[in-house]
């Protein structure tokens, strides 16, 4: 998959494009995989990213980009079938297993992924990471959410605000 | 390139939750529940902006409610407050105020605040059966005894309340298409009721509620709308109840609006929306002693108030598994004078074998037509007085079977068929119960 510093991308049947991370690492991937990103899709359709040019992504570092591309490569075949009614249950189960595994990561990596998915507008990845964060939030009090998501300890003012909120929205705390 | 200090710095900079922009947070919060979203507003200023955003609350409003939320957002163009109203306020508007009428004012619908689940109230219907005469509170005099009050759904919640003036049998039900409920949600059905002054016959726990989906009974509860020890003792004194009869398992609860409510049972909707099956919640009082004074406001379907007590649940299940047997339904289609319509349901204590709870409904046998036909053909050739006696005999026989069933269900005391027959033959007791015309039927001893 990700092949840093790789040369031209037009060998074989599949068209390749080169993406350049914020730290100047070059990634060569199939155009179909990169096109899961709405942001990249237009550039790629216009013929960009091929050859030695590469598409610079100043907001995404190499560690995050390699993770993003891992997702795109896995999901590209299913997306190419357009939601695939002919996709077998086994395929779907395999993708589901991959997704669960995929978001089982450190919080800082997760947050980087959220930003990258958002910047690159990769719909599937956006909802996958959003769902992960939602699961971390569900059923918790504001204080527990702060702890779970790695906020620093609240200041007395913030604590007072939380208490006031609890009084105002009693129904949400039952 | 690997030595590039620029790169090293990028690699070690960890993204914090505080780095996430509002739009990303809103995207995640929209995948929680309204309750969680509301709590998120207290987490931090960025979280508050995200959690209060229209993106989040639009997702919590069901598709079929969107047109109404638009009305809530813009009640009138000149309203300055409305111009600033957010989707969150519209959502909260859909939750409050007892719901709005839908389907031509037939039923009221609202959203449960914490989950966003659609809730329904089916109101009392005036007359679903031919000959049924429930009176409407506040409109005209009370009319003649309703035999069965039924709720076919789709009637206004507050315009009409069914009051049971006098009846012997009672069977109330509310129906709803499962497709109208929010998917993958736990629901409970509630009977919303009150009692008029001088009510009677509602205190003894021989009452049952069921919830069924697509004809399959999911839950069956013993209930008692008006638990009252004194009246229960009276029943016992009159021989209508066995000593030590069990208390109802479900307790009524006083609502904020003054009505009482009784949980009828629960169901869980499937994950696939648009299911076509029908949900039926029913309430039934066994036995044909007189009942009066029940006022029914309607039947509600909504997520349950609280998690159910595990112990109570277990006992409930067991009682039915071990004691319920096949059920027979006997009802008089042509009403008698005294008993305008009586449905005596009695499980076959006489000779029936216990079957496991799961097979309960498969064994429900309706012998209505044969019994009634036999009854009617027998009545046809009799003089008036003998006819009265025959009617009494029929009903009292049914009563004895019902009483035996009660002792089996509530006291776990099984009677043999022979013992029940013996009871039925005890004429003096029958006469004491007011069956005057029996004498001309039963051979004199």
C-alpha cells in the first residue's frame, strides 16, 4: 500500500496517485481508494496527483495519512460496487470486523483521524470515528465525559457551570 | 528527510480533544441520544456549541415530525423570539404539552425527551362494538351499561373519556401498527384510567393485561387497578375469592395529570423500521360480578418509566408457566337481561393438563359458537321461568369453572373435574347467590 518516495504511478491496470503528507512523506495509492475522499475526488478526476506531481495535504501528517489510506484501500472495492447488493454477508462481516479493529486505537490517533476524515471528507470514515466517539460519550455524566475524552480537571467555574446545567436540565440526568 | 526537524515535530504533536472543531464534535454527538447530547452541553464551551447545534437536533426529530418542527421554529414571521429559536427548542417543543393530535385528531403523539422515541396515546373510543354504550364524561347523561369498552385507536385524547357505568365483563384493548413506533426501542403499554365515586369490582386482582405483537403474546401480567384490602376481604367473605389470594404483580401509579396508569406489558421494536405487524395491548377483568365506575382515558405506548424489578418479573413469569393452562372463552352473543354480555374466560382446570407457558396461546380454544348455539337451542323450547333458570345454570357453571381457575392461578390449588362438578351441584349455595329460577330445572331432592 503506502509506498513512500515511490516513482511514477501508471504501471499496471489501476491508475495510481501520489499524496504528500504535511511532513513531506509521499504515499502512492490507487486512484479508486483515494477517491473515497470527496476533497480529492475532483482533483483526481481532473488528472491531478499522477506522475511526479503528487497532491499535497498540508493538514494531515504521515502517521494519520497512512491510517486513513489503510481504511480507504480496505473499503474501496465495496464502494466501487456502489453499496453492492451482490456483496456477500461474509464480505460485510469482514468489513465490520475490520472497522471495529480499526478504531481500537489511542485517543490522540483517533482525534487526528477525526480531523483528517473531516478535512478529506471521507464519509464512511467520518461516521466510523464519530460512532466511536459517540460510544465513549453515551450514558456518561459531563464529568465522566471529560475524564473519558482526556480533558484536564475542571476549574471551579466549570464545575459550577456543570452543576447549574444539571439543575436546569434535570430530565437529562434522571 | 528523516532527519528533518520539521517532520519530527509533527510526529510527536498529539492531537487533543480540545483541538477538535465544533463541526466534528457535532457529527459525533448527533450519533448519541438526546439525553447524551443535552449532557454534552455541560462539558465545555466547544462541546456546548456542538451539542446545541441544529445538525445534532435535526437528527433526533423523526422524519414524520419535521414539518411540525418547522412550524414550531417559525410560528409566525413577526415573532422575534422565533427567529432565534433553534432546532433544539423545536425538539423540546415536540416533547412537551401532552403531544399533538394526529390522524384527524384521533391519537396524540409526542417524543420522549431522553430518547426521542415516538410515543402515542390512543384515546377512549365511544362505541367500537355495536350495542356498546360507554358514556362520555361531561357530555350528556350516563347511558346504559357498556359490556365491553374498546379502543380501536385514533380518537381524540381529551374530548372523550369512556366511563364504565355498569357491566359484568370488561375487555379493553388498544392497537397500533408496529411501523409507527421508533425502531430498536423498548416500549411499554399503559392503561390510563381513573375511578368514579362508588366504583366497585375493581379491587380484586383477577385482572390481566397482555401485550401482543403480530398475534404473539409477549407479556401477560396480573394487575389490580384499585388495590383495596377491604374490598378484597369482602370478595373472600362472599366466596368469590380464595383465602390468601395473591396480590397483583403490577402496581398502579399516579400520574402528574391526576390520572392513574397501569403498565400492561412491554415489547421491543426490531432494528428494521417499517415492520407491518400490529401491536395490541389489552386489559381484561375475569369473572362476571358487577363492575362499575372505571373511567378510561386511553392507552399509551411509550418507553417505560424505569427498569423493571428483576425479582417481580421472575415471579410473574413463573406463576404463569406453572399454572396457566389452555383457555376457553364462553360468551353470550345475545345478551341476557341480567348480564348484558358476559365473557367468562376459564382455563381448563377440569381435566386440562398444564402446558408450558410458551405453548399457551397455541392452545387457546374458542368454543364460543358451539356453547352459545347449544344454549340458544335449549332456551328456545322452554317456558319463561325455566329459561331464566337455564340461563342461571349456564352462568353459574361458568362461574364455578372460573372460580376453580382462580384458585389454580392464584393459590396454586388444583381441583379435579369431579370436585368442580360436585360444587356445581350444590344447589343451596346457588340459591343463596340469587339464582331464583333454578328450582324448576334441578330435580327436587
